[in-house]
C-alpha cells in the first residue's frame, strides 16, 4: 500500500496570454476566457459550467485561475477541498500590485500561517 498521493491533472482558466504560458509549460487542459466575447451573464455562466465540470472530474487536483476571474469562480466554488483552486495574476497585473503582499495573503489563505519573505 502506497502513501504517495495519486497523480492529478492541472487545468488553467484565463485570457489567451495567461493560458498560453501554461501551455508552454506542458499543461494540456486550458480554457481561454475572451473578455470581449464573454461578458456579463454569459461569462458567469461559462465559468460556472467550467468549474462544475472540473469539480465533477476527480482526475483534476489543481485549477489555476487568472486572478481577475476570482469573483466569478468563488460564486460556484464548492466546499470540497479538492481540486485546489489557485488564483494567479497575469504578467500585466503583476506590475500593478505588491507581489510580496499578494503571496503573503495567498500563503495565509491556503496554509493558515504567515511567512516572512
């Protein structure tokens, strides 16, 4: 009997630039959200459908979501701890934010502890 966790897949949701970076890193399951095409109610419905599909498929362990989509994803998030949803900023958003504070908040949210960087 092995105590090692089973291998899980990674899915990425975001705009084309964000998703393409993960495709280059080898992530095969990606979803592009087009802000001009998918707006308002249709955007919320599209993300709700994606999140539901990913939560129903037990082969996914991590869902990486572009940070600006957080409000849409949180409304559909289930209480289950798996798959883990990880919010990351895009390259454009990093220039506008305090990166150290962002990652400190991220660690506090997921681990419940504060780390000094």
